[in-house]
C-alpha cells in the first residue's frame, strides 16, 4: 500500500501505460494525457490501491482470527470448558463474516466491545468499495445517526504544559512553548462520518493508522489466547501432579 500510494502522489506523475512496447501493437489506453488527466489517473490509482489494500488487510485478519479461534476452541475442548450454548466449530467459524467472527471469538477469549465495533465498521467500508464503487449505501447507514461512521483507533501526540493546558498534535509543531511541557502519547478513537451516497474517502494517513489499529487488536487477541493456554497448562500440571502423588495405604 505504501509503494502504491506514494507512487500515486509522485510528481511528475508516473507513466500510466501498462505495456509501453507491445509486439502486438495493442493500445490499451491513449498514450498522451493532459496534465489534468494525469493527475486524475494518479488520484484514481491511489483510490484503487486503498480499496484493494483494505480488502486484503481484512481478509488476512480473518485468516488470523480463524487460527486464534481454532487454538482457543481446542483449549476449551481439552479442558471441558466449552460454553453453553457451545460456540461454532472452527469449520463453521471460517464461513462467518469478519464481524460475526469477532462476536464468536468473544465466547472463548476476552474481546473488547470496541474492537468488535471497529472491525464491523471497517468491514462495512470494505463492502462499500467492493459492491458500490466506494459509495455509501443503505446497508452501511446507522438507523439512529442516519450516517455511516468509519471507526479506528490511533496514537495521538500532544504536549501538556505545566499549567495543565493541552496542545494537540496538529498545533504543536513550529510552536514556541515558553515554559516547556511534557510530550505524551495516548490512544484516541478516530471517527469519519459519511452520508448516504457519499464517496468513502480514506486518506493515506488514515490507512496507516488503520493498519496499526488492526495490528494492536491482533496483539490483544494473541495475548489473550496465550494467557488462556498458560492457564490451561498450569491446571493440567496440577492434575498430573495430583495423579502422581503417592496414595496413603
């Protein structure tokens, strides 16, 4: 995604011709574009990169969820702690949409509700790109707000001055802070709202933050599953130890 998006912003625009020299003399697109057309083609190429990057990101994350779910399911099954009603088998889990996968996984390991909201939101954005050429459709619209909210979390830098005043990231660079201050990082939730029919525009910085957001969610799920395995191991060792203790005669 980085290579593609940076290429889309290259100035002067990179050649748009797929096969500049063809032995078959097949012309796929016109060779000469005006400066305005070149900018337009590069801009559309950037949107194409974002569309496919988001799809690939979520598809790969779904594969990761399947592996995490399979491990957690086997641990619970081995320990005899499968919840009631029992969750879906890994095979059934694999067929679910990524939002429903997050819901199912929460039956076996701790999954914050906000993580589920974010994954569902990103998946709706993916559906806009896949099914409606990047336009917000009725399935994405929230019944209460009458809009679609694209959600993700990001790290935000800020400066806290001695008097408690907070200088946000967008204002801190190039600013003289007379009495100094402490630079801090905190996790914030990003929210971009779109109305029905709007084009879903995801900027390059947004994509960077979305990738980091999914990485963070994945790390939380991984650590939860590892913790589950460690608890199961400790319990099994206690059972084995009790079975091996000499019995009084």
